[in-house]
C-alpha cells in the first residue's frame, strides 16, 4: 500500500509538470509567436509549428514528450506502485490539456500521453508511432493521426496485457489517458464527421472556426488543392 502523502504528492507533481505550457514558454524565451494567437489557439506542437516553424516545434514536441515520461519515471524511482505511477501519468496528460498555468486551457495531451507510453513500454511506442505518421501522410489530418494513432497504441497495450507482457495495472494509465486525448479532440471529431476539418498546412495561421459554424462550412482550407 502506497503512502498516502507520497501518492498525493506524486499525482500533484504529475499534473503540475504536465501543465507546463512548453509552447508558450519556448515562444517567450526565443521571441517567437505565442501559439495561442494563431490556428487552433492550442499550445501543442502542431500549432507551435504554425506559429514558429519546424525548429521550435520539434523542441516543444520533445519537451511535451518529456512532460509525460518524467512524472512516471520519477514515481517509479520513488518506489510507488504501478497503480500510482499510472495515475501520475494520467495527471500529466490532464495537465497538458487543462493547464493550471493557462486558466485550464492548453494543448490536447497527445505528445504528453505518448511520452508517458514511452516510459511505460518503449516497444509499444515504437510499434504505434508509424500509424500516427502514416495516417497523417495519407490523409493530411493531424487530428485523425492523433486519434487513431493513440487508439492503436492503446490496442497494442491491451494485447500486451493479455499476452502477459505488460502489467494489468498499466491500463489505469492507458484507458484514462486515451479518454482525455479523445475528449480533448471532440471539436476535431465534429469537424471530421462534418467534412470541415482543416488539412495539415504548417503555413496556415488562420484561426480555426468553431465546429458547425457557417465560416467552418465555407472554409476552403480543408479541401484538397486543385
């Protein structure tokens, strides 16, 4: 049985680390454009790419991966059970989506969630990563790649649990973490179903209109080039 103060401290630590808005921090430290002012207004790597280009987007992506991995690794090093490590990771994903430092705004938790999975099982990360990139390359929808890529990774994790290659307790990270990421993408899901989701274009800095709006329906930015 884990010590309650240690458990609470680790989960709070996970949330605070996950809440660190790396896109905003990198923008301020490097004099770049605040990602909240362009595109989706989110602070994750895709919107950082729109705001500041590939170099800083890669830096933010790596930092966001670390936000997911480090809390789990720290919890493990502190001697916490797998259940507490898993909940610490979930807290980090929650913080990435609803950052206390950004008035509970933030990104969509994808890179942080993937970083956590990297700490849980590097092999699952390696097996699932190609699905993310292939889906984006084929469809040019980052949101679809994120949704299906994370679902694919979760499916592999379940297979690993059934096969005895991963502890059952890690599903306390996989299932809630996936749920948070999918809930964070609910507006993307609405636009995907409506056929108005904007395809990936790192130079497109226009604000993304709300789902179902006439602007979204008439927006040519989601169409294939002629």
